[in-house]
C-alpha cells in the first residue's frame, strides 16, 4: 500500500470511484457524477491549500481522501472539513484508516486543530444508505456534534445529515 498526493492525472480514476457513490448511494448528495475534467479542477483547487491523498496498491488507486474549507472566514483557518471515498470493492482492507491517518498527520503539520466530517445519515437504513460512514468515523475518534433533519433529498426520499468532529492537536 502506498499513499501519495493526488495528481490531476488521477482525475479519471477518482471520478470513477466517486461516480458509484453518486449514482447508487445517498452518501453523496450530488445527482450527476462529475466528469474527469471537473475532478481535475477539484484536485487543483484543493491542492492550492490542503492535502488531497490517494492510496494505491499494485499500481491501482483504491481510494482517496482530502481536506477543504470548513467555513470561509479567517477565524476558521485552523479547522477543516475532511472527506474520503474508497473503491466499492476496497472496503475492509485498511485503506480508509491509512488514508485518514496520513491526512490527519499532514493537517496537524499545517497547524490544523479541528476536523469536521459532514455525513449523510439515514432516517431509516435503506438500500442507498447505512450508518457505516458514521461508524467508521466513530472508530477513528470522531464524535457526533450536530444533527440536521431531512435536509437532503435523493432517490425520492429524505435523508438527515450529521456533523462529526475530531480534535487532532492542542489549541
């Protein structure tokens, strides 16, 4: 397993991984999967300020994680939002933990103290969404700090959203 910074040339593979979540789950609230060119822009924009990491094994990207602006005000500059997506067939192999640990280390070195994850939460688990993401984040030390009720609509039903927080360094 190798973790490295994402490159614009990775956009096709990252778009492929993400498309599954857009088309088949309520994990992403996007309705249309972004094209590789849009992913190139997203990678480029993120890398201007934050880390964007991929995990590879046998030369194949198995997942990615990145950080972004939590709120666009100077007072929030030591906080950021984090996201992670794994190839749907790559779960349970330690890629997620390895990616998040590398991302947290990079963010800690940047002076970031607070991490936030915005997670879709089912009103009731269904074929599009379980509580796996919340459980994954809890396992890595995140705590639920906010609930938003029926704020996202996808696949003809409403979904909740939760915010989870992890403090990674002293204030």
